[in-house]
C-alpha cells in the first residue's frame, strides 16, 4: 500500500490565519490526490480533487498544490467554519488516506 | 441530488459476518463511470478505504483486508452491499458508503477519482 503521511497531526489556529498542511506519499502518485474535510459528527466532504482542483461550491480560500510525493492544502484567511479534520487521499494505486490534520482554535 | 444511506446490524458477535447495505438515489450504478466505495472510521481515528464497485461490475478491495471483503450491487434497486467475514473487535467502526466517480477529462487529458457524496454512516460494534 502507498502510505500517505500528513503533517502536522494538529494545529492551533486563529480566525484569519493562513493555514498550510502537508501530505507526503511513500511513492510517486502523480497528481492523483484528493483532499477531504470532516467536521465533528459529520461525514467527510470532498474539497480538492486532482491535487489542485476545487470541488463545486468550495470557497476559493482553499487551495491544493503538489505533485509526485509532496502535496499541500492551504487555507487563506481561516474561518471558524473551517475547523475540522482534513484528510488527503491518493488514488494512483489502491486508495489510501492520510492520518489527518486536525485544526483547533487557539 | 445524490443521496446515500447505510444500514447494518448495529452490533454483532466476533467471528460473524457483517452485512451492510448502501441505498442511494440520484444516480444509477449502471451508468458509465459511476461507482460506490466503502470507507470505515473507528471512533476518534482516521479513514480507511475498504472497497469499490463500479458500473461494469468490477470490484477492488483493500489488500490489507485480503479476502474478508465482498462488494456487490443491485442496480435495479439502487443498492450496493458490503460483506466482511470473520469480524473481530478491530472491525468496530462507522462504515460509510460514498458515490464515486472515475472519469476522464478530455480537456485536461487525465483521469480523476472523486468520492463526492457520502452517506451519514452506520455504526457497527463487534462485541460478545
């Protein structure tokens, strides 16, 4: 299995912050990476597909980038509604999720 | 609008077989490119992809669960199914099904894979 390692595992942030989280693949996955957001008590929701494409309705403060083994999700101007756990997923091989990055308020 | 809902036994005993149903609307599993994936999440932990079934009947399972998984579908009734054999306490989790697309963008010249709608999840506890 391709291992996806997310960092950091948690972040304490303030509203208005610029937030950057990372996902590293154990082998080259091209740009075959999606990002999902899961708020407490809810099902995950698709944010970014193909490493850098925003899904329908996703605010433009969310930006995905990267290729090969290193991927980044950036939230510019963090909002309280963005508090959640974020997961990356690679689908170049059998799909595997990263362990998640949890965003919490300072 | 695509909606999905999982249903299952709630609780079952170790060594038994877990059977889950995903009932969906808003798409057909006979349409090219459409699929349903199963994902689980132990309480307080991360997501694990289990399996996917596609419009053409092809199925893909997580190799770490080896031959314990079986996915199937009933296209006429808009349902997909997951069976997990020989369960133990490690299989205790919330199980999700998700509408999955694997499509080719001629504009971008590449394939995309997205799980763009998820069910609410079914809680499963394995306990004696």
